[in-house]
């Protein structure tokens, strides 16, 4: 009786192992498996498609030169074919202007720390000029709720 139970358990384990191996191979890259079949179907003589339509449906990969050209075009704000220092600093200028409250072009320590000062004053509920442990706990960044994930697969 023990031999039959052992054989049945071994058979179940082999079936499970085969199932997991099969699933891992199927989930490896489903997109690459379907494209050659489609491309092969288009290359069949007599399909009536011109040869330039018989190519794979995958988009061409962008070369490093294309990426560099797009990056240069984004940075060249005045589109004169050259990037000058004010163009490079434009993104940083917006953040600086948010901090420079009096817009004098100089960022003082008070302007730099204004948000921290405001947060401290809001947390100091009893207006003692210092934070207790419970008051300090209120200054912790709020965690954003995660988007709901689909449990479809």
C-alpha cells in the first residue's frame, strides 16, 4: 500500500513540475513568439501583398543618434541650432523662481527654508517654539495611496 501512495505522490509531483516548466516557457516572451508567425504569413507567395508590406510589425529601434538629436532639439529652446547657457538653465530657473519670494534674484536662507518654517509652525500646536514627539510625528510626509492593481492574471 505504501508503494502505491509513493508512486501516486511521485506522479503528481512530476505533473506539477511539467506544468510549471510549461507555464514558464509560455510566459517567457509571448510577443516575440507571435511576430515571426505573422511575418512568415506575410512572406508567403501569393498573399497579394507588395514586398514592402511583408515586413515585421515591430517598430524600428531608435538609434543613439536619433535619441541624441531629439534630446538636443528639446534643449534648443530658440531653435537656432546651438544651446547656450540660459537655455540649459531654463528648467532650474523655474524652480529658483518658486523659492525666490521677493523676486530679487537672490535666494536668502529665509526664502530657502520658508516651507520648512511653515511646516514647523503648523506642527507646533501649542506655540511653544519646539516640537514634542507627537507634534513632530505630524511633520512626516504623507504617503500617497497606491493605485489599485488588477488581479486578472
